[in-house]
């Protein structure tokens, strides 16, 4: 399986010969095919738009989540960490896009290993935090009487720091093993592992670790936990029966809709790449130059779907989180906030971080999990 973050410009070597491999070859005939040119246009036009809007939205999310009215929730701590990691993913994506243009190489001595470290770190940290947030959400609903002691902002901050340390340790090898080495085929230096042992680990072992951490484990974990959360919410609603207030029913429905939005968005944007990683290795063998061009177009589309996953959190927050939406309007568009807050002020101002319903109604983070192409 090739690396999740392999791109046309990230050169690797095959097991038997010293020639570059990637999800696109270096055959100059590709530039004459429509599929290849279409993929290039997608990257050139969509990546800057996606990254620019994604960084803006993530920074707005970060500011809103750390506002006094929302920062008292443990969920806000996780979501703020996700906003930072999502922004870092988009920054590295831009770096890989820039290096496709002649004279703008970003992988050099000193930046080769660092760039890959930041890329893998941001992707892996993002999904680890997302799984932690989902697990906390499940525990808060499964054990509501203990949630006030378990799900606190202080514990959440400790958790995100611990996750950061773990992810740094897992990806530290990228700083050490990746160097600028001479490639006899291209007659130039490329960012690649130095030595057969390092090559074996990065090209044969690491892709499986990367795929499991970024895609397969989060897909399974988040899907199962969200199903359990929905089931628990429904059983709790039936238990309340007609004695439950209308407000409680509205909160329950909002959480349910949010969970479905999170799961469906994640599966829609990341699921296809998870399938493609297996197909490209064991099913789809490209024997002609046209097949290579078609494959490159498909891979480019799927890569950008994954990057989109790291750019639309702000939109999901606004669509599925009433408290987030109201706080954003209050901070940045106060004229609209004043109108929409009529008759709802008291409900919005409540920010009890120990309230199970209060916490979950503000959660709208979709699993941003990646398999991705460093900028392709």
C-alpha cells in the first residue's frame, strides 16, 4: 500500500529498482492527456480556495470556542484543538501545492523531514482528538450521573496535551529518517529515506500504520460510538415519555441530527479514500498511460475530498450547533445576533459545562480523518 500522503511530487523508490513511484508517474506523455490536465486544474484552483476558506473558518471556530460563554465546556477544548490541527493540515497542503511550480521547491535540507512530520502529525493528532471527543460524548450520555466529574475542561486539556505527546512520539521518525538524498534516475536530490532499512520501514510498514491511525481505526471507532450514542439518546427519550419537556426533546433531536451529520460527512469525504487505498494496491493495476492519467484524476478528486474534511468544520458547527451559531453571531455579527436572540437569550446563556445535554448540544465536530495526499 502506498503512503496515504503520497503525491506526484513526493518521490519514493520501488522495492526492486531505483525509480520514483507515486500515484502519478513522471512520464511526460501524461501532460498531453485531458484527465491529467483536469487533475492539475483541480489542484491549482480548488486547493487554494479550500485551504484559504478552511484556515479562516478554523480560526473563527477557535475564537468562538474559547469565548467565555463556550470555554466552560470540555467539548470546546477538544474542538479548539481540532481547529488548530485542521489549520495546520491546510498550511502543509499549500506547501505541497507550491512546490509543483518550477522554482518554488519547499522540500530542502532542514525542511524535508520537518514538512512530513508536520503533515503526519496534524493528520494523526486531528483524528486522535476527534476519537477522544467522541468517547467523552458517549461516556457523558452513558453515565450521566458521573459525567460532571469525568467531563471537565481541566481533564479535557490534560487529555489533548497527552494526545499531542503520543502523536509526536509516533511521528518523530519522519524528522530523522527523511533526508535529501541523491536520485540517480532524476539526477537531483529528493526528499526520501536514506538506506534500505529506512526505505523498507517508510514504504512498506509505515503506510499501514498511517492508514490504520488516520482512517480505518477512526472510521470504525466513531461509527460504533455514534450508533451507541444515538441508541442511548433514543432509549432515554422513551424513558422520559410524555413527562419530558419540549426543550429536552428539542435538545435530544438536535444531538441526534448532529451525530448523523458528523458520521455521514466523515464517511462521505474520507470513506472513498479508505477504499481507494486498497483498490490501488491490489485491484487497479495501471498498464497504460491513459489508465495512469485516469487514476491520477480519481486520486486527485479523492485527495481533495479528504482535505475538504479539514476545511468545513466551521460550517458544520454553525449548521448543527445552536449555541456555537449564536455565539459566533454575537462576537462577529452583533446586529444579527440581537435579532435572533429575541426570546432565546436565557436558553443560550446557559453554559453549564457539567450538563450532559448542554455539552452534547454544542458538539458539532465531524470526524476529520485523513488519508491524504500531500498536496496533490
